[in-house]
């Protein structure tokens, strides 16, 4: 028994398999085999992505943005759109505290990896596995640079690839970047490119945009707040979502402790410290026009397309007209500021660094093709960089006397005509209540230092001379409610206007766009320009492929009035250019014949100047004034001096391409000869005495003019004021002459011959004077007096030869 037990104890035990060297040698060989197969498979699988990564031009890694070219209607470049609000700075101007925050938040092993953080990848895979979803990323700073610089995300979508495939290209490209550039260069590329939310691209733009300071002045809290935006710029911006940004920034601060960048005691205080924002963003070098182009691209293609850049944007803008309008407006505003005693801020005195909005004189201009609604020129202000406020899109100012065409259209619709009589006499300001309560209502509309009241005048004269008191009385005759309704039909925002007499003098405000659209109706037979104005016609991408083409649709218009009213008001505005308050303008127009018209606009306090006008093809409006309401430009600041010259230059520039279309008289309008003094039908004796304003000489001339009437309203009574008496008439016959005029509406004859006496100044058959021996053409009882009027020539036979006989 003892022997058996001894044998059992001394018998050697069998070694387990995993302790045998042969096992481990075999396992190692198997592992190497599997690893080799895996490497070969991985190499084959990743080869296309590695090869793709080799195709990117690393020399272009710092091409931050490809601008989109803005082309005019003739294909000429007129500007460039830079979407990203950035300012490139060297890495030396970025403080170390910010770089530490960036490493803590985005890439803790940035200084040691080769572009790919393998430890970070394993960590992210494990944490995502534990969470059951993707909660962690492992993109290094270099990978993010690669993704942004070469827009790998857009390429992935275009190819229909997965996120993993994009990551592979990104990783191989990052490794190439690490071999080509130093760590400092990579940081500089990255910090000048990355988007930090709220429209800020690059570290300097974000630093100024959020905190109003240069990057070198950022502290730990501010650095962590900016870095905290990177993972989701829109949702983590301290401007858009302060609470979410605080959570993200505190996470960055905690990691900064792990890196040894800040002490834990300091971070404890920073976590609860309020973030003080002081936005002072960069102003991009752009113009109001470029902003409108960018807005339209966003509307039709989206923000992402706009940010991509590289487009060729074909617009309806005429480059020559745009430049002429810009230059002329600048000249006019500078001339106003040079006037002796000019009391307002001048542009040369404004300092942008003050942070205060400018208060210097502004101006804007808009020209449209009123047939298509295409914008030909858009000048939204004097300087976008200093005042990024587009007057055309956002501004509304009182129209002043530029409102008068719409006022007079309302009266014509109520049955009045251009020859109707209105009283032009002084008016108590209390009846209108503009510019004060006491005294006489001013006469600023005539745009002269010494306006003259003319008594009873025709409606045409009232509009041509831009008479204020006469226009207020005319509004009363038309009815203020009718005036308001008519203005609304022209597209002016008058729905809530108070029905007070001041409505007649342009008290209510309107935008330049509304005013230009409204004035166009007088050129288009009563229908306004399209309600939707357009600038962008076509967009081509960098491959010359059209990605947007404006659809040609039937435009929506407002039918403001009928063609008769539109043409009659047009003719009165035209008269202002020939003999009214802007006499001589018609002769200065390049387009021959120029059949367009225009209207000045000045407010009672000289705070706003307008000029609205058109030809047969385009309409144009110019505004001069201040962004701050209630400021007078200067006493006697008339639109014919400030706004009209700008309009004139723009229209003359446009004449070559947009002139030649005649505004013709419609069939609904007829002409009749009237006396311009009485407004009634002219007689052979309608003469007027005129005093030459220069010489003071008194001149007598015919008072007969051709006037336009709505068909059927031209049959007026004959003039009751002029009988044929003149200053030279003998005193003994004056009484007899005066008795010949009877202030009675004439009775028209129904037959060619009227028998009996004719005391009522009737119309009779006019005998053809070409007939030999025709009698004198008698038309009324005044012909019983031999006044030398209307003599007919009679042919007499030649006398016989006279022979003188000698004695």
C-alpha cells in the first residue's frame, strides 16, 4: 500500500497545453498569418481611398474661399461676393491659452500624432460601444482641416458614400498634410478657416464678434467659450444658446486642467463666472447691391450653396448705369456738405472706430425696367461698410411734393380735369398743421426762394409749378378719402393714413421701391411695374453648368388707374420739365425725343429730397436725406439741386440701352384748345400779359394752349375773360367792345346756317377761305365790329393798260 502511494506521488504531472512553447509558437504563427491577411485585405480595401487622398493639391490648403463673381447684364464683372466673415492672422497673434483650450477640446495628442489619433479612435469605439450609439468622435485637428479645406463632406454626398469611407479619405489626407506642413502651420491654417458659429469664420472674426477684442487679448474663459462652439457651431454659439455654450465651455475647462494649462482651483471659479459678450463683428468689404445678390442666392439655392462660392452670377444690373448712379450720388452729397454754413455731420468727420452710427447725409437710387421688373441699378446707401442699412429695402420716408402726381390722379378720377380752376392764394397753416401752428403755409414745392401766388390757376399750372396751397385746396375738392384710396391703388402704404389736409403735401412715408413702382404707372397707361422685382437672372457653377435660371412668369401688377388719367398726369409732369419748377430739364435729356417725365419731391422741413421719373422703358427714383428722421439738410434744400441731377445722370446713361420707346397718347384722350388763364375754351381774343422775371418787361402774348382731356369732357364753355380789348384800343370804343362779351355758355348750332340775331357766341359753319371771293368768316357778334380779325383775301382783276396820249 505504501509503495503504491509512493509511486503515485513521484509520477510526473502532464503539462497543460497553453504552457507549452509549441502552442505559443503556433499561436504566434497563426496570428501573424491572420494579421498578414488582414493587412493585405485592409491595404486592398483602403487603397482607393489612399489613392484619392493623394489627388488633392496640398498647395491649395489655405485657399480659404473662392469668391462668386457678380456679372452685369452684358457679362461684365461688377463685383464679388465673399460670404465668409473672416480676417486671416498669423499663428503668432494667437495666445497660448487659446491653443491649450483648442488642444483640450479637440485634440489632446495634437503634438505627437501623425495626423490620426489611434488612441483616440480606440477610446471612441469603446465609449460608443458602451453607449450603444455614436457619442464620441476621434477626428484630429489635422483631419478637421482636411475635411474643411477640401469639402470632403460635400464630396461624400455627391458620391453617395458612407461616413466611414469619408473618414478613410480624411485620415490618409491628414497624414499627407502632417508630412508636408509643420504643426504651427497646420494650426494657423485651421484657426483661420474653422467656423465658430454666428457667421464668424476664423479666430479673429470670432474673437471680435463675440467679445469685441483681438485674439491676443482672450483669456481662459473666453478661449474655452469659443472652442466650445466647434463641435456644433450653430447650437453652441454663446449668442444663440448661452446655456449650451456654458456646458460645452466647462467641459473644455476641465480638460485644460488635465493638460496642466490651468489650475483646478481657477477652473472652479471660471465654471460659474458669467460670460461677458461684447459683439463688434468685422464688416465685410461689400455694398448694398452685393448683399441683395447674396440674399437672392440664399432664397433660390440656400445658405450652403452660397458659402460654397465659385459661382458666376448673371444679373439684370447695367454696370454703366450702376456706376453713374453711385458716382453722381456721391458728388451731390459732397456738394451739399460743402455749402457754407452746413450744420450737419460730414462724412469726412465720421470715425468708424467710434462705434456710433453715422449721422451724415445719405442717399439712395433705384432704376428698374418697368416692363419686366428687372433691377438695372441699386444703390442702397452711401457706404455699406459704415452704415449697412439698405434704404431701398428697409427705409420709409415722407414723400413730400413727390406725392402730388398721385394726388392729382385722384382728382382726375373724380371728374376734374387739367383745365379746372383752383385757387393759389396764401393759406393759414392751422388748416394743414405742418411745420408749426402759426403763420402762412409755406410754398416750398415751387423750389424757389421767392415763390409767387398767382390767384386762380388751372390744375395743370398747380402741378407743373408744384403749388402747395393750391394742391391742398385741390385735395379738398377731390376728397381726402379718395386721395388715400387712389394712393393705395398705386401701391403706396396709405391704408392707415389719417385723413387730414397734410396728406396732400406728402406727409405719409413710403419706401423708394414703392415710390418707383408707383410712378411707373404714369408711363404704362395706369398699370404699375411688377410687384416682384428681380436682380439675379442666372447662376453658373465653377464647371460652367447652369444651376439656377430665373423663370419667366407673367408679372403681377397693380392697376392703379385708367390710361386717360395716367396720360393726363404724365402730360402735366412733362410740362413741369418744360415750363414748370424744373424747366429746362427736358432739353438736357440725351434721349431724343424724350417723352418721359419726372417729379421733384421736397418735404416742408427740407429733411427729405426725392426725384421720381421715367421714360418709355425704365423708371428711376432718387432719395437724399438722413437715416435719423426730422433732421433738416439745410434751409432751402431743394430736390432739383440734390436729387434731380443724380436722376438726370442715371437716365442719360441709360438712354443708349433703354431709350427710344415713345409714351403715346391713348385713344381715350383728346386735345382741345383752351385759355390757360380761365381754363375754358379759347377764343380768338385770349391773350395774356406776362412779366419777364429778368428784365421786368411786360409782354402780351396768346393765352391759347392745347390741353388734354378725357374723351367726352373736352366740350367746355368759351372763355368769359377775353373779349378782344387790348391796351391799345381807343378809349371811345372800349365800352362798346366790352359789351360784346356775354358771360354765358354758348348755344351750339345744329344747322350750317343760323337765321336771326346771334347774341350767344355760337359756332357756325366755317367757310373755306380758299374759295375765290369768299366772304369774311363771321363767328359771333364781335364780328360786327371791324377789329381787323379774320380778313379773307379776294382776287381782283388786273387794271387795264393806261395809255397817256401826248397833246
